[in-house]
C-alpha cells in the first residue's frame, strides 16, 4: 500500500477543528495502520499557506499522496464520505453497504 | 437638543476617485463601511470594483485587496490592463493583493464530510489586509460563492461574518452582487443587500435598441446622496466615467462683456453682440445658413485673436473648409495660427456619453474662447430622447462652466419651420435663440432671420431678410406685409390690413409694417 500524505487545515481550537483532528486520527488508525503522515495546519497562524492552497472552508483535508489529489471539507464526522474521498471505500464495498441498507 | 445633534459624529467619506461618482455620492463612500454594488451580467461591476482600488493606489496611495470569487486573478490582471491599470506591478509594490477564491477548474469538487465554515477565507482576507495595510477592499462577486458550496445557510451566515470582519478591519469595501433582471430584486440570493450599509445599482438597460449604462445610489445609510439614475460610460484607457447631471450647479458667473457674432449686422440685431459666456441656439431647416453662421462665428472670434473650436457632426473637414473659403473665410490660416480647431466625427461612431467625454477632453486640452457644435440635432439619432436630453444639459453646463461662448445649431424637421426635439430640450437652457426660416413670397424662396430670445439684453424683434453671397451673410430689411412666417405659413397682408393692424397695436407696429 502507498503511503498517505494528509494535510488538515483548521482554524485554531474551535470545536469543529478539534473534532476534525480527532475524527481524522481515528480513521487513519483504523484504516491506514501507520502508513500515513498527517500534518495539521492552523490557518490563523499560517494564513499564507491557506492562500497558496486557495483554501476557503475549514476544516479542509487535502489528500496529497497518493494521487489523485482530493479535497474533503467539513469536520469529517461523515466517515463514509471521508473514506470515499481517501479512495479507501472500494466500489464493491460501497455497493455492499447499500445492499445492506435495502 | 440641537447641541446633542451637532455632537453626533458626521460620517466620514472616502473619495473613490472614480470620475463623476463622488459628486453623486456627495463626497464618496462612507469610510469603514461596506457598499453593495448590484447589477446584471455585463453591467461593469468588476470594472467598478477594480477601479475603486486602482484610483486609491493612483490617488491617495492607499493599498487595496481584491477578493475574487468569480474570475481568476490572471484574467482580472489581463482584462484591466486595457484601462491602464498595471495590477501586476502594483502587486510587486505591495499595493494590491488578491485573495483568490475563484473556482479551481482543474479539480474535482470538494467532498463535504461534516460541518464547516469559511474560516480559512476569513483568515486569508485578514492576512491580506494586514500585510498590505489596505484601506480599500473589493469583493467580486458575492453570489458566485453560493455556487461553490452546497450549504446555502452556511454561506449566508458567513457573508455576514465577512462584512463584520471588514468593518472591524476598518476598511471601506465594495461587495458586488449579480442580479437577474435590470428592474427586479436587488440580488440573486436575496441576502446580499442586508450585509451592506449602502446599495448602489449599475444598469445596462436596452432602450430603443440602444444600450444605456446608468448608476443609481439606492441606499446610503446615515448620509446624503444624489437620487435617481445617472449615465456613465466605460472608456478604454480610463475606466468608468459617471456623468452627473443635476449635480451640476447653476453657479456659473454671468458676464456683461459682449463678443462679436462675426457679422456686424447680427451684432446689431442682438443689441451689440453675444454675451461672452452665453449659449446660443441657431435653429433652421436644412440649407438656410446655419453652417454659415458657425463659420462667421468662428471667423469673427479668430479675427479678434480668440481661440475657436468647432465640432462638426454633419460635414467633413474638407467640406467645411471649402464652404468657408466660398464665403471668403480662410479656415486654414486660422488653423495654422492655432486659433481654430475643427473636430469632425460621425454621430454613429460612438455613444452619446462617449461623445460627451471626448468633447470635454478636447475642450479641456484646447481651452477655446468659443465653441460651435454643428449640428446638435445630428446627435439625436444615436440616442434615446432621454439620453439626448441628458447629453444636451450636461454639455451646456460644462460649456457654461468654462465661461466661453457656445453656438449650437439645430435642424428643424420641415422646411418652413416647426419645433424639433433639439429645440424642445435645449431652448430653456440657452441664453439666446436665433431662428433661420425660409419665407415663400410670390413664388420665390427667401431666407428670414429673427432673434427670438436674448437673455439680459434688448434685441431686434423684426424678421429680417438674409442674403448669402461670396462674402458671407448679409442681413437686410424686415419683411413687410407678411405674417405667419414662424408658423411656416407666410401670408401676404394687403396694405390696408397692415394699417388696420397698426392702429390696433399702436404706432410702433405701424411704423414697422
């Protein structure tokens, strides 16, 4: 499996920021099993980085590696959407999940 | 009570520097507040927003931040270069900063996984304002941000936050918003107008197959402004120029000095010549001597050492010069001596607003003592009636402010006279009106002239005969025994009748009759 490079842009210690960090840590531990690097960037301290990446919403998670690059916005509480964004949710798996619901 | 009222701090204004706009806004936008600029697609919102920053940099040297939700900074830099605004250079000098929130086309739409806000954008705006020490901020356009996020509620709440942050940063800002119709709701999402203290509407309405740009200040919290729509134009190399109409005050001085009309007989009819700072309207059918009066007017001025400017909208330079020499006037000599300038233009070559601005620019540059426009009515056909009226008022006020003599010609629609649109709109503004009319007598056509109105002076009330030859215009005797010339239906009055009329109205008429 390729190593993941994940950048999480947050604004200070707001509840949403704290929530996003926690959610991401949990998902990474469960699904990536140590094969990732996670960088948390506080845009209040480093606004220029947000400018360079043209980030509007916070929290924003950018999956830089492996390609393709993907943006996920929100506090990451919707685990299924996060997994989809990280390409961790296999197509068969998602179809299966849908089947379960029916 | 009154003292308390006086102690209220007066809202400080920030002059935008956009030509003409500050007089509408009575000094400019309120300092430290947000102004919403609403308009349909193509109503020059982005130009206005960019010019607001550009004029700040060029004038008082205030830095600006441009937050774009729509066009990319690269596009804006390129588009605005045509107005002479070198944004890239200003960016290098730290006077202009972009906050690029435009949609990123190369990427897939972001996946939304949970709640979010626009905290990062807010941090970027604050950062850009602090870094450049900006005094002005433009946001273009608010509506476009709704298309980037699914959660419209969140966007609404965040727009309020952006407005609040801008106020806290103590910057004067312009926020643009797109509207769907020229005379419908102010903005597409119905919230944009609530985030701003002031609302300005730009229109680009189609009226009688012609586009007419106007700007209107709709709401100006806590301060005064001019009401109604004002025309503006977007000029290459200059940007937006607003044409204030009623904002022009009737403050011109009036002069008792007389100048020659170029014809001694005409001067006599006017009681000694035209006033130096007056506007004269010459009305007549085609071919009855209007251009000749313009030629004599210019020649008379040049002979006295004055500078004359002729705007010709009907004839080419060559035709004018040839005609002049036919009447014994050497335009070429005056031009070589710098006393005459002839500007020829097709009325259709530009919109009326553009004509007006071009004319003002020439007047400012040449600084003439007298100005002639031949003919004003040729410009009627490139505009709507309303637009034409505004043009005439604006041109007249401008000329009066220069304290120069102005001679306008107007063509009447029928040979024998009758009113024209030009006359209707201009007659109350002009100081003098001279009528040239054809007079049919015993199967012959003669030309008649009369001074209908001459503000502040006695003048000849007769209708006199005009003859034209190789040395110009000659004014002869009054028509006798004819009535109804002005109504276009001349009738001969037999001698007995004239005498009877003379008795009715007293000795004066009898002598003339």
